[in-house]
C-alpha cells in the first residue's frame, strides 16, 4: 500500500463547517477568553492601586478615567468577566467531584453560569451604585 493510500484512509479532524457547536463548547471558549481578559483587567486594577500609592494628582487622573462612561463600561465588563470566570471554575469543580456529567446536567450548569454571572454582575453594580 502506498503512502498516498494510507493518507487517504486517515480520519479527518472535524472543522468549523461540519462540527456541531453546543453550549458547553461555547462555554469552554468563553471561559478561556474571560481568563485572558482578566489579565488585562488586572493590569488596570494594578494601575489604579499604583496611582493611589503615587499621590493625589495621579490618582485623580486614573480615577477620572475609571469614572468616565468608557471607564465604567470597562469596569462593568471586568466585573462580569471576573464573576463569569469564577462561576465557570465552580462548574469545573462540580465536574471534578464527578457530578453533573450527563448532558442535561452539563447544559443546566452552563445556563446557570451564564444567567448567574449576568445576575450577580447586575446585583453587584446596583449595590455599588446605591452605596456610592
């Protein structure tokens, strides 16, 4: 058998056009993306803390940026990212205990992760704005 015949009989890996997207696949991708986004948000948090330690002029500048409409959108996104990633970690911890591995349970945990992260983020911001 020639090498061309062997290559022709190899199984093909699924690609984006034929692969079936399901909720847990999307959640896996979002979990990775939120992990990457947390690096950038944590750099902004460190910048804010360094500004607070550097004196009032620098702190007022950074705090003014964070308090602008664009800064508040970034902070809202960072808080959602943090909560979503943390709930994703809880979901993975549940799987590590051997629970929630069936298809209905996996989908329910994924939906709880989405709904929970949005609800907790809104609740956090409502409480923050009331206290502020």
